[in-house]
C-alpha cells in the first residue's frame, strides 16, 4: 500500500505553453513547442495555446505535439487520436501530459 494515496500536481499553478510552429504533413499536423520548458520529468495538467493552422487544412488529420524531442499523438478520453476538428484554432486547451509514460490527452 502506498504511503500517500495521491500525489499533488501543479502546486504552484498550471504551466502554460504556446506552440512555436505548426507543420502540416500529408498524414499529420505537428505542433512544435520551445524544447527548454520540458527538461525535467513532468506529469500533470498543462494549458496549451495553439496558434493558427493554414487555411484549408484537412480536419481529419491527427494532431501530434513535439515535446522535448519526442513526438506524441494527442488523444481523446477514449484513446482515439485527436484530429484537427477536435482542436479548433487558434485556441487554448487543457491537456494531461506525462513525459515518463508518454501520455498526452486532451481534457474535456
């Protein structure tokens, strides 16, 4: 049995990051972020601001985030990949990110 039944997350507030670049490929949309924010293992909720996509981007393309050199699909609660249609741009979103277990999930 664990000594503590839960862990505190984001004691000093929610971290906020903003996409620095977006690349639309034939089969994905990749958002890039400043690599310096994620030098340490992180697990918790992030506020993510996504910048504009180019007009005419196909709404069925899956969305990926490049975080600290690791590219992850962002998923929905059921585990399916989020698409451009799930993330209207520009916008602010809550996501759960666990760098150790490679989890990146849209909240709400």
